[in-house]
C-alpha cells in the first residue's frame, strides 16, 4: 500500500516529467524524450510551470529562458486568462498556486523583451 507521502512524491515526479516532455518538445535541452502523442498547450504549460517551478529550478530557469527567446508564440491575453484561475486559493488552501505579484513580474519582463525586439 502506497503511503500518502509516497503518493505525493510520485505525483510530483510524474508531473515534473510531463512538464519536461512538453518543454523538450518545444526545444529545451533535456534528457527526457519529447512528447509524441499530445499537443502542447503553450499558455497552460507556462502557467503550470510557474506553479511547480520551485520543485525543479532548472525547469523553471530553462522555461523562462525559452520564453524570453520565443515570446512571439505566446498569446498574452490567453496566458493572463488562464493564470487568473491559479491566483485564487483553491478550496481548503490558504495561498494561491501563483502569487499574483510574481506573475505580474513575469508579464512586465515579457513586455520589456517584446519592446526590445521591436526596436531591433
């Protein structure tokens, strides 16, 4: 019988593997094989990566680097709409999965890079 602690560890490891598969499909270097069967939902992947990124700092760092280089593929309004669901605490939780200020910092950084690219 799997303990709750063991389930939690397995769950997060599997969740990280799914994220790595999707980011690898988008070109992020990894030892994990790219996703072959499912379509990558870019905006949802970005938001979910921000929620679990502290579990794997390389994943977070690599995904943010990818975002700064490939930001033209992001639908910013869709990204903001998806993030709204993660900025509110879920029932039984005390804190949201994404701290609104952190997400706004990402958007500000994205906008600065987008403006820099337009000037070039």
